[in-house]
C-alpha cells in the first residue's frame, strides 16, 4: 500500500489539476456569462486569458506541492504556511504584472480583484494543508514502524526466554543418562550416547536464534532424541512417527515444540516393563501435529508445576498467534499443535 506522500507525488499532475479546477471554479462558473457580454477580439483575448489563468494555477500548485513534499517534509505548520505564503505572494505579483500587461491591450482581466486574491490565498492554504497532512502521515507511519520493531524485538526476547527455560531441565536429565552408562561401564553405548547428545545440544543451542522451523527439522531432532530416550528408559519408550514426507518441508512450527511434550510424558507417567510407552506423532486432516501417548499415572504426584506446557502455549501464541489444544481422557493424552504453511 502506497504512503500518502508517495501517492501524492505519483499523482501530482492529477492532484494539481483537480485543485486548479476547485480554485478557479468561480471563473469557470462565470465564464459563459462573461463571454456573453464580450465581442470579437476582446472575447478571444479573454478566452485565452482564462486558459492562461488555469494553466498558471495548475503549474503553481504542482510546484508548491512538490516543494512541500520534498523540501518541507519535516516542517511544522507555521513554518510551512509562512513559506507557502511568500511563494504565493511572489507568484501573485508575477501573475498580476502579466495580467496588467494583458489589460493594457484592452483585454478584460481582474488582476486586482478580490476573487483573484482569495484564490491565491486558497492555493496557499491548500498546499500547506496537503503538505502538513503528508508530514503527519509520515510521522505516524514512522511511529508505527518503530512500535512494530519494538514489538517484534519484545516477542523475540520473550520467546528466547521461554525456550531457554527448557534447557536446564533437559540438560540435567541428560547428564544423569551419561552417569548411568558410565556406571555400567558400557563404553560403546556411552560414546554413541555422547555423540547423539552433542547433536541434540547443538540444535537446542542454535534454537536461541530461531523462531519457526520446518516440521522436518523438528522430526529429525526427535529422531536424534530417540536414542537418548531409549538408553534412559531401556527401550521401554518408543516413538511412532506417521507424517508424510512431502508435508514435512511445507509446514512450520516454533522451534523445540516437541521436546517439552516428550519430557512431559516422562515426568507424568510410569515407564517400566509393565507400562511400555509409545509416543505417536501424526498429522490430522486439519494439518495439526497430534502428539499422543497412553496414560500410566505415577503412584505419587510428580514434582512439577506445568511450566513446560504453559511455555509452549505461550510460544505458539507469540510466534503464530494460534492456540494449541490439549485433550485428555481416561486412557490417552493428546496435544494438537497448529502448523503454518512455509512461505
């Protein structure tokens, strides 16, 4: 959408034409009446004087508007009106001088008439008003851009803070996994665990600079995360990912959306030989990512305050202006994550 000053600049001849017609409308309205009482050379001369008058005003309006939009783009109203008044006064003096010279040839002019003086005053006021409106509009647009920039920076800061709250909890559990493998003296598994963990940490650390990522990137992160979870729960936690390959690059979601959901499953459920956990990730018909798992509630309430899901909800609201949904029945816990189309 064009700004006001850009639109006026591009349509300057048209704006000047309309303004000129508006200003000399009294002369246009009286033209048939004036010509009726004139004859011969006097009538022809008056007609050409009218044409001269019209083009003089048209050109002067275009020049004054261009001057206001370019040279006086930041001038206040009083300064703008003062400069326009001086230029209009100089233009009136020139127009009156030429009109007086034309009048000396017996052609009727009104170079000292109140109508002409009022027309120059209207011209001055009109150009001042259009220039001032353009300045106010540009100032308002600049303020809106600054507000939008600050809003985006604020949202980014809030999203970074929310994402960073995920890291300490995950790091703590991961170090426990390393400690467990070292105690078992399984060097090969320990090395593989550390390798996969380094990929996971790299993704998490890089997430601070990212807002939205493709669904493929999140699913690849979960594939790396799978090994860590299998080691941690001795293959009693598995993933079932049912997402069409073709859709993975077309859809986006906030970075690290799946990590808090998986962590939420491990915090709230028993995962053992009798309660094997399968986390299912799929797309539904509404192009939502559905993450579901069976419910095996722990015997004692988990030591958690629900920060992970609340932070995830906040990030979806801030980055996508959309709400995730949570459904829970007696047997299954489901989270519906809305997805955006890749631009």
